[in-house]
């Protein structure tokens, strides 16, 4: 069909659906009318001109940097890139576009990336000052501030006796930094991308081993992760025996909630996403989300976004307290059983 220059009815319908979803994003985001490059790009999309849309994006990246350009486009970035893949006349990138159209995760991401092996965690020596410096508020904002304090390459497990007298375990999983390709985090940049499709990255393997060493069998567990720490949390909750413990709640912030294995039966997943954060758009976030009943997806727009500072855990906490208080309160209700008297607290450094 491509060689004969014949159009595809299925592709035309999909491209039309994507343009409608892009139009929906534009009506929900007033800043699209103020961002001149984004507005010009969306006009090119409406006119069915993929080459012009790509040139506008490249010019915007050259002038403002990739981070600012993509953050401005983020609420419709997934739809724009999928539409471009369907409309550019190149049949070899259509499969990725269809994953966006049908809301199904890609089966393979960077298949040439080798699987990590031999990742082992070790707990840091007990540090009384560090746990005492944590925010003990018990809500999602406090947990996000603690994730920022932990920094990449660490994990915290804390046993909490809740209002009902049951002892549960709260686990905090920070995400790696992406300022440079090489950081102190055990998640390298390429390995982090590969982690979206499979749960065998060094960070995930180390976190799973740390859970088995630290959390008593049968104790209920809640995982709270930021960025790719949230992806790791989904992998750890992906079915019986994945983490070796009974994971009943996963809360992610700035993470693609469609990634990883489905959680074990009975587990809840709540995803928080500021709509200019590109990370949740990698998979599972859409202006028209279709979610199973055990998943909650809460998105909002913070008018004060500034890349890359707005993508950090601390910025998410501030945004929830100032802009998205309704989303904060809904997640705090899920975390209510994990608010109470704190017990044994262990900070792990996850070697990769």
C-alpha cells in the first residue's frame, strides 16, 4: 500500500482519533494558546503537515532547549508523536504509533540492552540523625519530601503501626537523576529506559532483594515511588512472589503507570502526574485514560512549571500542597492505614 501510494483506512481513522485527542488537550490547556511554537505545531497537525510540525519542534528545541520545548508540549506529546509516525509515510515506525492509539504497552523496548545481573543491595549502617530528619507527616506530600531527601540509589523501609493496631511496612523508592547520563544512581540512563519494559534492572533486582531481607513475611506493604522509582514499584508489585511480600498499595508520582507487570490481585495503584512532566507520557497516560478499577490516575496542571526543577519529588510535593490538594487528599485516604507510630526504619543503598 505504501509503495503504491494508497492510503490506509485504519491509519486514517487512527490519525483522526489522535488529532481529536490533541484538540482535547489544547482545549484543556490555556497555555497552548500562549506558547507560540506549540500553537504553530498544533496548527500544522490539524492541517495534516507532519514535515512542518517536525521543523517547528526542531526549531523550538534549538531556541529553548529540549527540556523546555518538550515540557510545553507534554500534555499532547504522546499523541503528536504517534500522529507523526502514522502520517510521515514511513511504515517502519507505525507499530509504536499503534501502541499509543490502542493504549497497549510496547512488548519490546531497546531489545539490544543487556539484562542486568548480580545486583545486590546492602543496608547502610544505622544512622539515627537521618531518620530523625525525615518528615513524619505520613501523607503523600511528606513521603515525596522524604524521597527528595533520600536521593537516587537508596531505598527506605519503615514499619508503621496504623490506627487499627496492625503493623505494616512503608517503602520509599526514589527515582534516578537524569541531569547527566552517568550519575551516582545504579540506574543508568539506558537501563532506565529498558526498565519500562522489564523488571530486571539493577535497581529493581536490588530493591526486591532488600524487601526480602528487611520486611517480615506476611506483613502488608505499600510502595511509594517517584519517577523510575515508581516503575520499580510496579514491577515489585507485579504478581505473587514478585517482591516476596504482600504488596497491597502502590503510589507513583511522575511515573508511567502503565509500565511493568500488573499488580497482584487486590493491590491498588494510584498514579500522580503533573501534565507537563514528560515521564508519565512514556506509557500509560493520556488525555482520555481508560483504567482498570484497581488503578487511580490523577493529573493536574501547575502553572509555575520550570524544567527540569518542576519534575523533582520536592516540586511534586509543593504542587500537591498548593495546586492539586484534591489529588493529595484522595491519595492520603489510601495511605491512611500507613499513618501511625513509626517503628524500625532502615535506609538501603542499592548497589547495581
